[in-house]
């Protein structure tokens, strides 16, 4: 039997977070298209960014892939594919630790650069400052669950509790009792993740939803070479005219 707080945290709060993510993103796109950007600061400093940004994004993609495999794919599906719990635990511990360390390391370099370069520091908005704090806490909490629960403590089968709870939220069949029975670090990581998704539309993270689809459908740009000796009849104009 779930308590009132459990119903609020694991039954209602997820839908509030999803609503803010979806409708906040729509609102941001309709009313702040010029602000829909990563606010690149490459012009201010590029040497550290050239290393830190790919490291962070590769690590983040690995983290997302691990979450999709662990939360969306049912336990029975991996067992049917021949991957038992022990093998899954070893893969989860190894790849999850690597992904978390890479993502945290890349983010650490980006934040060090942002604090060290005055122009980059001044370009950081208030909403992005809150986002960075929550993002750091989310990654550290997730890394702690991997290293502590799955490593030091010998493993916790979150696919019996956290994963069914997550799929139940997506299927509009919330089961807060499952999440309430998970260890504290899993609950903390999940709660921080919901806060991050709620802040997502109001920070630079919205650029993750942008894809250069129109670029693929753009018309060809035709370049013509002037014949040798040809003389133009039009006076040259400045580029912005």
C-alpha cells in the first residue's frame, strides 16, 4: 500500500514532469525560436571545447542507450535472447560505469571551461545555471547507483521494480509502490531526473530536439565558372546588398 507521499512522487510527479517537457517545449518553439539554440561559445574558446564537447556527448549517448535497454526492454526479452541476470549485471556494471565516467568527465571539463573563460561565463543564463546544477546531480546520482548498488553491494535487480514502474508511467498505468520499494539512491536519481526534464524546455538543452532535416531536402547550389577572358557587364556590388 503506497503512502500519500509515494503517490505524489511516483504517481503524479512523473506526469507533471512530462507535461512540462512536452508543453514547455511547444511553448518555447512557438514564442522563442531565436532562443532555440545551444548558445555556442566556440568563438570565445575552442581548444578545450574541441575535446570536452565530444567526450560529454558520447558519454551521454552511452548513458541514454543504457537507460533504454534497462528500462524499456523487459527482463524477459533479454533472457529470451540468452542473456541471464548475471551476465546482464556484469554488462550493466561495466558499460554503465564507463558511460557515467565519460559523461561526468566531459561535463566537468565543460563546466571548468565555462568557469575559467570570462566571456563564456558571462554568456550563461540564469536558467542554464540551475540546469547545470541539476544535470551534475543527476549524473553523479546515476553513477553512484551503478558503482555502489551494482558494484560494492553486489547488485540490485532494478528491472523488477524501477523498470516496470517506468513502463507503467508510459502506458498510463502507474504503480508507485514499485518505485517506493527501490533503494534510496535509485529514488534520488529518478526524482532528480524528473526535475531535469521539467527544466529542459527552459534551458539550452532544447537544442537536443533540433535535427537538420531541411538541410537534407535543400535545393542544390549551382556554381558557374566564368569563361576565361569573359568580362562582366554589371558593376560589382557589396555582399550585403
